[in-house]
C-alpha cells in the first residue's frame, strides 16, 4: 500500500462506515453524544430554571427593578425609563396612625399608584370570607387593609376611617401583597391607599420619615440597559435592586439555589468529560492493530494522520449533532416534568446552550483525544509481529495539561466563577492522585485476602492485582463518578433540609412588639386558654453602641438598610470610614438569665443568675466585624443615659430561623433601672386567628407583625427550586452512569484474551462468571468507600465555604456509596461481559488473534 494523497480520505470514510456498522465506535460515540447532550440539557434547563425562578422572584418586589430613596427622585430617571418603554409604578411608605372614633392604630401605610404592582398579584376580598380577586392599586378615596385592622380598630368593610385629616373608606381586605415588607420591626398592619390621596392626608411634612419606591418593569433587554445606565448614578442614601439584591430571606434562597444549579451542572460537565477521556483511550488501544497493518503495508505517518484526523472529525461531528438532538429532547422532557411546578413559558431558550454544547463537544473530542490519537498514529509497524503493548503506568506530562486546560475552560465558560472552577479542578486532581495510591494499596491487600477465599474470589482478587495499573485508573474513574453523584445528592438534601428547617411546624407566624409589663399577664393567660405556643416575653431596650474600650465608634452610612432585621444588618456590607467602626442603627438590647435556644457559646462563659457585675454577650459575627474580643468594655447610650459592660462571652446565633435572637444580651442588673417594652413570638393556628385579632384589638399600643404570607411566599419558592434541583440531579446521574459504562468497556479486549486462555485451560463457566462478577463488585465497593470519604470532605468545604452552612457528617451515605458502587459496577460489568461469557473457546481465540 502506498500513501497516495488521493486515497487517504476514501480509506477514512470506508473505515468509519465499517466501524459504525460493526458497532466498534459505540462507546466513543455515546461518550461524546452524552457529553454534548448533558451540557446542552444542563445549560439550557438550568438556564431556563434560573430565568424562571428569578422571573417569579420579581413578584416578591412587585417589579423587575426598584429604586428606593428617602425623597422623590430626579425626573430624568422617569424620562429615561419612558424612553426605554418601561412601565413605572409608584409607592410611598411611612408609619401613620389610623383613627376610627376614639380608637386608633399605628400602621404601615403604603400609598401606591393604580398600576401597582407591575409583577406578581395583589389580592383582596371585598367581604369577610369573600372570593379572592386580583386587583391593581386602590381607587381614590378607598383603603385596602389587612384583616387584623378590622378587629383592632373595631371597624367593618365599608366604614370610613381617618388617616391624617383625610376620611377614607375601607373597601377590601388584603390577602396577598407581592412586595410585603421583610422588615422585622414594622410599625403594624399594612394599609394600602391611592398615592393621589396622600397630599390630602397632610401627614407628609418637612422631616417626615417617608420612603419612596419607584417600580420598573419591561422587556429584559431594556431593563438591562436601564440597569447599566442608572447604577453609576445611585448615591449612598438610595437603593437600586432586583429580587436577588433585595436583602431578604428570598434573595438568600435564590442565591443558594443558583449556586447549587451551577455546581450540579459543572459536575455534569466533569463527568461527561471523564467519559470522553476514558472512551478516547479505549479507542486508541482498539485501533492499534489497524494502524500497525497500515504502517506494515507502507503507509506513511502523514497518510495515517490525515486518515484518522478525518475519521475522528467526522465521528465528532456526527456525535455532536446526535448530542444536540438528544439534549433538546431531554430539555423538553425536563420542561414538561416541571411545568406544573414552575412555568418556563416566559423563559426562552437562547443560543447559549447550543454554543456551549458544541464548544464542549469540540473541546472534548480534541483535548481528551489528542494524546490517544497521537499515540495511535505513531504505532510501530513491528507491533504486528511483537504484539501490542499493555497499558503503561500513568505518567504526568504535557498531554495531561491539555485536557486539564480544556476542562477548566469548560468550567469557566459555563459558571463564570473562577474560584469555584479552580477549586473543583484542583480538588479533583488532588483526590485523583490520592485515589491512585490508595487504590494500589487496597488492591495489593486484596491479593493476600484472596488467597484465603474461594476459587472465584481468589481469581477475582488476583486479576485486580495483576491489572493494578489499569484498575487504578478504572478505580479513580469509578470513585470520581460515585463521589460526584453522592456529593450532589447530599448537597441537594442538605440545602433543602436547611431551607425546610427554617420553618418547622412550630415556627412563629405572629410577632408582638411594644408589649408593656402590665399586658404580659393577660397575654400569657390567653395563650394558655387557647393553647397557643409562644417563645416567651423578652424585654427590649433601644440603645446605640457608643464606644469600645473608651474609643468612640463612628456610625456607618445611614440609609434604608438601618431598618433591616439583625440578620440583614449582619449581612450588609458598607464602606467603612476612618475610625472605630460601630453599628449603623440603634440595637434591640435585652437581658436574660439563661442562654437562648439555638445559641452556642464560642468563647467565654455565660453568667450566673444573680451576678451583679455588668456583663454583655455579643453575637460572634458582629464581634468579628467590629473587632470585639473577650474582656472589651462596651459603652451604650439608652434614652440619653450611658451604661457600660464587659464582654464575657461570644455567641454563635442561627439567624436563619424565625426565633427571637439578639446581637447584644446583658445580665439583668445592667438594665434593671431602664423602662422597657417586651416582644413575643406566637404560632397562631388559622382557626384561632379571629380570637387572636380580637385580643390584639384590646391593646392598640401593641404592634403585630403577621409573618404568614411571607412564609407562604418562601415555601412556594422553595418547592419550585426543590423540583428543579431534583430534575438536574437526574441528568447528572445519567452522565455519571456513562462514565461507569465507558470504564467497564475499556477493559473488554484484555478480558477476551483472559477468557480465551482460561477456557482453553478448562475453567468452568461458573468460575469465570463468578470471578468477573466478584472482581467488579470488589472494584465498585472499593470505589464506593473512597468516594464516600471524598464526598464527606467535599461536602464539608462546600457547606462551610460556598453555601454558608454549618458543616455536618453523613455517615449513612457511606453505606449507600459502598453498596450502590458494588451493585452498579457489578451489574454493568456483568452486563458488558455477558456476551463474552457465552462465546465458545474457539470463537474467543479467533476474536483475540
């Protein structure tokens, strides 16, 4: 044969057609197909889910974007939004008294335009227990109120109340407010009025505390353009945010969900890339005989190179095309499965999944195959005579660098998170190196154990030892696949469990503020008579931290954020002026004899009851932020009086629960001489709401915060995200399964030769069958054990460093990893070898010649 320029492409096409017909390219074809399909479906599906979740989350701020300020904004912002065809709604919020005869009630008053809300649904009832209807903002002269207003003011629907000097008619009961306040210490129940009625009330005076919200919604492209234009013009006293930057519990949930979806999709890419790498290596080994024959017949290296480059290019193009089709089918199936939980109708499929999948396919086909193909092309023609080399020890060199760079490129391209991408890649490399060493040790130990076992186990473990090099690589692939599947399963469970743990059955849904000492006894009697669980009554004092160790603190920038809860204040990051940093607002201070539930002492000790030495316990996050240490002397101003106390303990507080938590807690003697009101958290069942409202109506000075609707919003979002995560997990499991199949298939040629020899020597079919089964079970079990250890380490770092969760151990999953690894690898191994076991000795010998 001569390497003529006009025949190499014909030979390449003929070879491709021949091997496609014989099924020789099945594994590499499936590997590239699944890599492309996995990336396409994960990218498209997770992208659509993220878009849908964020789109749904805009309902919680009633718009796509919100501009908040303490005074009306410049008209240029409105003009620019109109030029971009954006819809604009107005909302002005303040605290105001509402009067009905001799009764009065402090409320959170929201004055809105008639086109409010722009996103989400505002729902009311026109009568008690009437039909719920979706509406826009109230008409002029009308009010919509929360139900508790009726009992607390002693009014009915249709009655006229006074806000300021304006008489306004109660026209409906609010049942759902899309951008309900997430502030913990709100003034009272919400009342909605028309913004055009606001001037007539006369409650807006110079110095009035009013917060103006401008709501914008429209085409996503226009919103992004407006977003880029407006951001540089927002000053420190204003806020510009979307649902993710709203600094509430929902935004935290969205951040966790998006990080998990990105993590799951990245792991899917890693698994698909590993499958291509394994299949490419097998492809190169299988074609050594073909190349050797070409070379022995006179073909030049250039001829072989062009032949196989075309052969591989055509295979890659066919595989990428099939992968795109399969990925689209999977995407449609996923969208159909989640339709009843989360609508994707308004989440268009962009070109990003197509581009990402095609680039992934090309990178996998080139980067992971370049070394096997290069080695294949340089196969010596003497290999026909000398036989083909067995896999050598894994050596590190430039050929490992190319696929690593390609994998990092894929991770960065997909996630856009350089830290997570590098961490995932570096962690995978470290685990792989450790696993190679551990795998050899375990398999060597297995040989000595096998000498004491039955014939089948003895042969199985002997094979593990004899193929230690190849099995080490297989073991790493098995372990990584099982580890990633375990990791993604455990992280899914941990995240969902943590979300659901925020709202256990006894979660308080009503918070009572401004309770006087005289009101505590009748409130306690009511809870006992009506069997209403509560968290007790905590005395609250409003005070400001003024100095630390005699050094005066400086207030951070004062803006709307100072009305956030302790958790949100803790998370707010403001630029720090020169000087000792302090808190940007007054704190809710309290005294307690005992350490609160779900608080943990990290440093120091809790005081003894009756100890009169001034002491204070500080939440650990604030202590770190303000550089407060044990023994520091803190000074506070409470009602114009100065007090000081020594820091005797630092506490860890779980802010994610709806318990009553405090940043600063004193012993009783420090605050004994100060007047205080109390706060309490109750869990009121729906059937007891009317009695509860009537009780609160007797105490007009008590402010009540209804958390039921906020919990409903959060639970609905958590349910949607949970379904999305579970569907993403299914796709990742498919990618992991192919890694296992590809790795099992990679050893088929050698197994054919072994079976031919053993059959010739008279080995029984049952011995061969059991030895193969036990070998794969042993490999799977070892991989499952090491995967469980790796999973535990990976989960710990993800929980503590990425998802801001408390680290935990999951030993129950170790058994799952070991058993599932042994069962799945054993099943796949036997399934792959079943055809070989049924071949006759003569056929096996012919196939291996």
